[in-house]
């Protein structure tokens, strides 16, 4: 395979397709909710509960995927395509095994998992049907994530975007056919939504595999598909497990703080949901810039171009923080019409508007965290972000949220202050780590220069 075109390593060319892809994933979830709400509110709730269980399983696939994207990028930067291809093949094999295993476990245990989630009796039948159909084919999602990670690491971010766009279109068409039943098609409700999701994912996977074999030219041999080189597996796990741990800290932090908010009352929970929906749209820009920077840094580290990697992160950081500040400010000034999309409750709109004002301070701190966090992982420094996440999410954000929000009665304002302190102080710790250059000794592959010297 020829060298990657230079333009594919520019932040803009890498980032805008990633942003569109993330946005499409959100729209796909929203399409399920909106279309199913025309059928039954109970069906929406049943799917929502089932997806919480599904999302926890998907987190397990990320262990392999995170390691894959970083290792493939570093090896490509070191011009070691052979090892990059071997890692790609190993990661596909691993997530096939993990995916099929989790599919079987979740299919069998679906009723017990739903009971554990305290699913109301009136939702149990639909939730079980949806979860069992989705779980039977959950390995497809594992493969989608893995193949997408390999393709993106080669700099081909538009290709994964095309696949996600195709999945969206097929999913919406399938939902329409099975929920509204045109042309005499039977109305299947939740069952139809599950079938539509499986079909759209299957077609998306086929498209990604075609891109993998034609654009990336990743050799896939069934004879070697389930061969697991110990060295590659060890590195994948070394990167992936800490990264998954950080995600676990974040999810449990959010669950705990949501429990605090529940003490305040339904109106506060509802406000939090609506404001978080808007904040996630702001977050998408930082997520995309962080992912694009991770790919570039991985290539630079593999090539031994540490100074270029260092400067790229500082440049990406400035862009990410500025854009997040700009978008957060715009969302504040548009707060009332944006919140009115969700509700006409004046109290929720007023409180939500105030929270979006505070979010102007919060979002640049989140951008700071996301960009440097991804960059440190790309450089092989995977443990430091996890330690900082545990320390500040649980040692600062959660206690502050309780003390200010609940004990002193500041409500959501106190909880938002906890978020701000966490993001900014943790972000500054990450920036210190990047400026210290401790990551320069943690490359996971031999650089081009080291390979030549040996």
C-alpha cells in the first residue's frame, strides 16, 4: 500500500467526517425514539431500558477498539504496514470472539438483566423481545466498531461516515415500514425496530468490510483470522483496559449525580436531560477534534516526530477550546427557542437557560480534557488519564455536586459547579502532563529511526 496522502493527516480533513459520523449516530437513536413514540409511549420506554443494557455491553468492545486505533496509527507512522495489518486482523478476531460470547450471554440473560433494571411489568414483554433480537446480533456492532477503528487509523474518516449515513437511511426506512405498515406490511412495533436496527447494522458492516479490503487493502485470510499473536493481544489489552476503566468511572459518576438530582425532584431531572441533550451537541465538536488529533499524534509518534506531535496537540487544543466556547455561547443566546423544542414549561426553560450560561465556562474545559486525553493515549500514556479521571470525577466532582447541590441547596447550579471544577482542574493536570513530555518515552512501537538503527 502506498503512503497515506498528506491531506489525510490534516486536522480538518480528518475531523469533519468524524463529526458528521457522531452526529448521525445521535440522529439514528433519536429517529428510533421519535418514530416509535408515534406508535406507543410504552414501546419507547421499553427500548430505552433495553438500550441501557446494550450500551454497557458495547463498552466492552471498546477495550479492543481503543487499542486498535492507537497501535495501527503508530505502526503506520513507523511505516510498519505488516504489523499494522496483523494488529487489525488480531483485533477483528478478538472482537468476533468477544462479540459472539456477549451476544449469547445477553440473549440468554435478557429477562434477568431487565429484572435487575427494575423494568416495570407492563414494559417487560416488549423490552425482552427487543433486547433478545438486538443481543443475538450484537457481535455485528463489535465488528462495526473494530473495522471503523482500523479504517479511521489509516486516515480514511469519510469512508466510515458514508457507512453510518447508509445505516441511518436504512434504519429510518425500516422503522417506517415496520411501525406504520404501508403497502400492507405488518405493523411490528418494537420487534420491527429491532429488525430494522439489525438489518441496517449488517449492511453497514458489509460496506465497511468492502472499504477495508479495497481502500485500506487490509488482507483478511480466514486461515489466520483466529490466530492471536500474544504480543499484539497484550498491547491491545494494555491500552484498552485502562481506557475502558475511564469510561466506567465517567458512567458511574453520571449515574451517581443523577441519583442526587432525583432527590431534588422530577422537574430538575427533566431539566438536566434537556440541557444535557444540547450540551452533547456542543461536545461533538470537541470529540471529533480529539479523535482527529489522536490519529495524527499516533502517526507522528510512530514516525518519531515528537515535536510535530507536541505542536499539533497545542494547535488542536486552541481550536477545540475556541470552537466549544463559540458554540456554547451561541447555544446560550438561543437557549429559549432550543429548550422550547423539548418543553413549554417556563420554569424548566428558565433554569435550563441559566445552566447553559454556566456551560459557557464548562465546555472549553471539556475540550481541554478530550483533546489531551486522546493525545496522551495515542502517545502510549494510557494510565495517567485514568488516574486523573478517578481522582477528579470521584474525588472532586461527585463530592462537590452533593455538598453544593444537595447539602447547601444550590440544586443544579451546585452540580454544574462540580462539573466545571472537575473538567478544568483535571484538564490543567492533563496539560501539565503533555507539557512535561513524559509521554515521549511511552511509544508502543519502534519509530522509523529506531528501526533503522536496529
